[in-house]
């Protein structure tokens, strides 16, 4: 079977990448995923981070997912944002694997 979907995003790698992007975009060394999301910067900064992170997901994992606009204003921890995006990516990964298997059977 030749799946076109790359490896499934590992949560720890995913968190590390998100935190690296957050530090880069915010200009601050943020390493605590339990910091309040709203305290990481202005709304524009959070929006830019999410846009860049979704682009990274496409680049690294080949998963194109809809951006969840409500995450920009989420009242919770950074970890909550990471968990929600990771859950969506994991779900899309499974969907793509199923689609690949169906396509393989059709050919």
C-alpha cells in the first residue's frame, strides 16, 4: 500500500513546534504551555502565529486543515490551543489514510 499521507503528527513534536513558533513570532522566550493564551500577545500576534503554524502543518505533514478562527480569542491555556489543533490534525490524518486505502482499492 502506498499512502500519500506523511507520518501522523506526534503530540510532543507538535507542542514543541508550536512553542518554538510562538517564541519566534511573539519575540519572547515562552516555554510554559500552561501560560494563558491571551497573555502571549495581542490578537494580531496570536492570529499571525496561528496562520504560520497552519502553514507549517501543511509543510511538515501535508495536512491542509481549516483554520479554527475561534482559537485566536480562546480563553484558556496555550496547551488548550495546541490540543485542539493537534486533535484536528490527527482526525484529518486518519481521514486521509482511509481515503488512501479506498483509492488504492479502486485502482
